[in-house]
């Protein structure tokens, strides 16, 4: 049984906003468009490589401008549904004066 909250705020896709079966979910179309970052990638910046340079390799950017942190990792390429999700969360959590 659906709650009153689901009637007032029906579950919608995090990427495109169409109705879904549950909250905090992507529709099939948006989920299929998300490009997850898999190995091989830079061990420092998490940037994907187009070929496998071997374990422990760093990208040219990580070597030229070493970051102040040890490791950075993203789960997906920042485009399409993944980008919409990040932007919607940034807007929702932004201070009122920034909206």
C-alpha cells in the first residue's frame, strides 16, 4: 500500500523526472545511459584510460600536477543522468541565497 507521501510526492526518476516504481531510483532509460568507470583508470585521479597501461599507472595530469590528496574516485562519467543527479542534489542542498 502506498503512503500518503507517495500520493503527494510520487516517486520519480533521479535522471529525467518521469514516474518510477520507487523513490531514489532511475528509470530503465536513464540507467542504461549511465557510463560507469571501470578499470583501467588512473590510480590517483580516477580518470579512465583508453587502453590498459598496467597496474599502478598514473595519468599525465596526475604526474604533471600532483594533487594534495592520495586518491580520487568517481563511479560514473559526469554526463546525462549522472550529471542531472549531481546537479539536482547541488541545487537541493544549496543555501537559499544561491538558488
